[in-house]
C-alpha cells in the first residue's frame, strides 16, 4: 500500500530478497490481431533453478527450459530443441519481467507478470461496455457491466485502494474489483469500475494527485451513473483507501450516494493507520519488549511530519532523529545491516521523497471522525481477521461508533481473510503473491445478503 512508510517496506524487502521463483504470465503479440498467452513456471532445487513453459491456447504444458540464467535483476531463458528454438531475455522489475522474445525470425517484446494465468470467460453472461467519464481536467476510463436480461435498478461504483490501481485493482494474480463486479453483475446489478487518474487508459498524472482529486473522480463517476436516468439507487463499494473516499463523498455529496460498503476501510486517522502498518512491517526487526516504544516513537514522527514540518529539510532532520532513536530498538543481529541501509544516500533520497510528498502528508491528516458522523445513508463495513494493513477490530468498532447519523450500520469481521479478502496464512503482505486468486465467497455472499436486506 502507498500509505506504508517507504523505509519499512525496504527493510522488509531486505529480509526476503526479490525472487524469480513462482509463475509468470504474459501475452506475446504474434500478429496485429492476436496475442499468444504464455506462462513461465520457475522453481528452485538444490541443483539450481528449473523452469518450464505453458502455452494455454495451444494446449501445451510443461515445455522444459533447456537453459535458465538468473541474476539479481535479469534472466535468460532458452529452448534449444529444433521444434521450439526460442529465447527470452528480460529484466526483473518488481512483479514484472520485461524483455524480448525471439523465435525463428519473430522478435517481439514480452512482459511477464507474477501470478497464475487466469483465462477470461469467452462469453460473459452480461454486457460490458467501455465508458469515458470527464472529471475536472481528466478523463476516467472505465468498464460498465450490466445484466443481459431486464434492467438493473441499482448501480454500484467500485473504488480501488491506494496506489496506481487499474479498474480491476490488480495485485499479482489477484483482481478483487473484477471479482466483485463479475459477481454482482451476475446477480442483477449494474457495476462501474475505472482506472484511477493517470493509470491505464485514464488521463492525468497519478503522482501529482491528492486525495481530494480522487474524491472529485468518485463524484464524477457517480454523476455519470445518475445521468443514465435508469437507476433508482446508486451506491459505492470502496476498498481500503477507496473506503475512505466513499466516506468522504457520502458526507460531502449525500445526494449522490444511497448506500456505501466499506471493505477494509480505515475508521481511525491516518497517523494511527500508518503506525499500525509500520509495527507490522517491523515486527521481525524490533525486540519484542521494545515494540511499544517503537510505536510511540513512530507516532511522534508522523505527528510532526503531518502537522509541524514544512520542508524537505525539516523532514530530513526528523528522519535522522527518528533513526537515532529506533536503531537501538532493532534486534542486535539485524542492527548492523539495518544501519548500513538507512545511511545509504539512495535510501535516504527515496525515503525523504516519499515522506515529503503532499499526498502522504495529506493522508496522515485524514480522519474518518470528520466524515462518518455526517453520513446519512446505510453503511456496511467488512474486514478480514488477518488484515495486517487495516486492523479489523479497531477500525470496525470506530466506524460503528462514529456513524451516528446513518439509519443502519452493519459491521462484520470475517475470519481468516487478509486485506485483499483472500483466505490467508499469516495475513502479511509478503504472502499476497503466493495465494490462490479469488475474492472470498463468504465476503461476496455477506455483501449480497446485506444489499437484499436494504431492498437494493
């Protein structure tokens, strides 16, 4: 999540080095009108790496790789047999491998994305249309799905969480907003989802956007749904930061919203949210008996950055002071490597850039207590018990207690689900990419039952 302090993510990444092990998939453009899906599987044995290739459209699986060379940021894959005679060379960029595929005179760019390959339904049992939504000075690109038979009387807008999310909110193999839209449309609802400004086919500059800009975009999308003139009720389902935006719009523009659903949404202020996330990320580095002190020091830092620091220079001084206080709390066996990392020039430059961004400081100052008491429509709030980014009990209880003007507030903690509403082992973000895709059926049925109870 974009909320989490940059240096904690870096420290966490330091403990689980970037790996190439797993499944990667992408589409190889072999002609102007056709892209061939390819899936690369990589495993690690005592003898080294092993890899194989699947070509789903050709019903070919387990094509053994003859040569596999992996370095920290690049790899080379070669099939030497005469029947294939192909080579792929690329660079590892986070959850993507970007490179060039060559085979018998074909030279084409190929981007592989981490995660299992999921074949889209060839014939969806509903209409899916591309829409363009003017919003301030940008145009949002989205997908509106509607039932084939009859007309939907309720329309639902899906709003993604923090970061440069597309309309499906893709995270590795997971597409939570696609899953929700598909499920609800099959149940008779019209559903709109969109690429965030500056992402996918939407115009604008994502990195220059503030939370207030994203609120304007939600209002524009709701206005678009109302302008269709065929929906009796229009509501918002927001995930994570999207749930915060749902609160803001429901409070500031109540005429646009008939109900809201908050999925893993914050009920506490931005500072408390960030402190919790940093405690989770640093759990393996901080001495157990010093965790409370770490939380207090971290809360002090973010309070100063949010309300008192006015320049990058002052942010830099605060960060230096923070490290001086935090490093003694780090486990002795991890302290030296941690100190080397935080003192590196590149690290400090990246961290100050993240901390000093207007968006980050703006989020730290957000407080649901400003919005929830003013919401006058029904509210459903769901969280997973293993959510390690937005703590379930604390946030659900705050939403319940603060939404005093809502006619009905339903909150529910779903056992065993993480922040993405996927059955999880630990719930830690580090395992997201290795979990089977698919939004929880329990969460979806809970959502649908609530909609029916509200006569929507």
